[in-house]
C-alpha cells in the first residue's frame, strides 16, 4: 500500500525519508526480532491514524509510543507522520495503555 514516493517524518526529528526503499531500509525497520506492537485505529485532522503501542513485559501491558497519521493518495499511502508524544493520545480518544 506504500506509494513508491511515500515520505516518513517523525517531528521534531529533522531527518525524514522519501521512497518505499528508503523507508524500508531506515532505522525504522529493525533487523532483529519484531517488537510486540498493537495498533488502534483513530483519525487526526480527518485523516486515518493509528495509535501504536509497545509491549512492556515488566509491566505486563502495552504502552503508547506514537500516533501515526497517514496521508492517502487514492488507495496508496503517500505519507506517514509519526508523533512520538503519547500524552496526545487522549485527545484522539486513545488510551495510554492496553492490556
């Protein structure tokens, strides 16, 4: 679903990526075993979004890590902006933790 010229940004970090291959080859896609994640659908400014949660084994629950807002171009994802600010989750109807 990712467009060939898609972009990924994570404010306030200055770096960003353009292109499916650049995004897939970035530090965003770790080489090791996947971290257990859960995502919950949301909307932000009328765009589809997802609250991302990472498993914290010592806590036995998933904790909020980022709100990922998608920009669509037809059926393709043309942009992803990840906001690593869990404090904003309640403003989008998302809890800070999941069981």
